[in-house]
C-alpha cells in the first residue's frame, strides 16, 4: 500500500470488531473505513448499539481485554499501524496523540483527588521536558482558564462542580497534552440544553484555536451540526452514509436509515408533522441478517436487499457515499 498523505492523521481500513462471550459472538463493527485529516472533525451518528463507541475504543486499543478484539482490519495513526505496537508505545499515544472525553464525567474523575491534581497527573504522565512543579501548576491553571473555569478552583473536588463544569474539567484533562486527535463520546448527554450549548461552543472554539482533529460520537444530529465538518452515519456496525456535514445534514439524497433518523427529530414548527419513528429494532448483533443490515426495517426493501450486501456508492461529484442498492445503477462505486 502506498504511503499515507502527510495530511492524514487517522486511517481505518476494513475494521471488524467482535466481543466473544461463553455463549455467543457479538459482531459489533463490520467493515468500517474512516480517514480523518489533521484539524478536521468527524461526527459518528447512529442509534445505541450501532458500534460508534467500539470504533473509538479500538482507536485507543481499549477494548475489554478478555472479550473484545479486532478480528480484521488496520488502524493507522500518523501512518503507524497501532495494532502492531507494544503496549508501552501505545500508552504514549493515549493522551499525547489521541485523547478521549468519556460519556459520563463523574466516571472519568476520581472523587477523592482535586481536579487540579488530576489535570497535573495527565500532564506529568506525558512530560518529556522535565517540567518543574511550578510549571505544571501554571499549565493546570492555563488549562482551567481555557475551558472557562477560574484557576482558583483547581483545589476543588469533583462533587463541588456542576455537571457542566465537570465536563469542562474532563475536556481540560483531555487537552492538557495538546493531542492531535480528540475523541468525544456523547460529550453532552448528561447536560441540560443550556449547558450543552455552552460546552459545544467551547469545544468548537478550542478545536479551531488548537487545530485539534476531533471525532464526535452522538445520536443527536444537532450536536453534530454544531461541531463537525464530516458526518458518518452508522448502523449495525457499518457506515451506511458518509459525506460533508452540508451533504448529510442539508442534502436531499440519503440512505433510507438516515431518512428515518431525520423523521425521528422533533420540530418546533407549527405545521410540523408527527414524529415518524423507524419501525422495528436494530438486528441482533450475534445473528446479523445476510444482505443489507437495514433491510428488515427499510420501507424501500427489494429482494436483492435481503440476499446481497450492497456496495458503497459515490453520489455526485462531492464526498457523499451511500451503502444502498437503491443507488447501484449508473452511479459507480
């Protein structure tokens, strides 16, 4: 394979991830391809169980040790295949090259250690410059200021902060070592609408100021619209639609699943129609159907959909790609 372009930060090819239990095998990710350039932001959207978080954990090589494994595919960060790296080198990548904001800030913060000490720990873990204690303290205060928290609060404990402030602390920890890639897993799920908007605006501002690439995992198109340049819609472990945020969020051509997701979004318009939920449930990941995984729920289902897995087709002259038999004729793969 040819060497990756210097603009490419993350490259995932044909990623398959399974969870093995005593009773069954869960096929969580089934052939995902992702390319992310430096400074760009990708949104991973889909229902719970689509495989979004599993992709993120695979990038960090944090799958459950005894049950989860990458069964096929490659993940390259800065051109290095992380699947072949020893754990010592992988620990250097976590935090320094790739950081993650987990879904629940309280589970990511130690309740008996001050927030300042927790940020300092992240800095010291990857310190290669021999920072003094004073320099580390200055860096901690700088990171708190960056996310809108007064430096004096560094001596506070997590329970003394609101949910939104806790999330800001977690974000400051993730950014403490200036990572090239920040993965945010449902970063605003536990927050009320007002605080959610503030956190999203802050993340976007920091991303623009620092040039950090981001992967934002969400089931909310509103969150993705606020933060992302590109959008990948996931269903049953596959990316069924991919394109720029404008193509996916404002375009007229979509995968039937994406259409269903849009139909499930509430509207404030007075003449808005009733919500149109997607009928049925996501398939059992231990017994995925042949053909298109969405076929059992698709209103446009054809015979070929239940028999043959669709290719991914490039739509038009832009970046929009859709995995669906409806776009098979005359569009080219």
